[in-house]
C-alpha cells in the first residue's frame, strides 16, 4: 500500500483506495504481514500503563507455552460448558 501511490489527504486515501484488492489471499505482500492485525498497539498501550500487565506480557513472550498469570489456556470442554450456560432453561 505504501508504494502503490500517494494521496493528498487521509479522506482521499480512504475514499479512493480499492480496499478489496488488499488482504491475505488477494495481494501477495499481505500474506505474511501483521501490520494491521489490531492487537499490537492496544497490547503495548495497556502494558505501559500497568506494570503487572507488562510483566505478564514479558512472561508470555519469554516463556512460550507456559502458563503465565492472566493468560491461561481454556480447559478442555470449557467452550461447550459456556454454551450450555447460555441456553434457555426449559420450563
């Protein structure tokens, strides 16, 4: 996208760009890109404001696969159990 042209304003960029041409499976440059995955900025902002969150994030990065406080893998069957809890009760 950066090398595809130039827009004078943000509005022009948003209105004239053919967004359907971009994305995984549509443009080979997008296949391995995580630039706009939606998590990178919010995770860093959250971690910088809360020291415990920063430590959890650092632990998750340096100890992959280990259970770090706050980042636990769901138990087997947890999704099914949660779905059952949302079902209406028969009368």
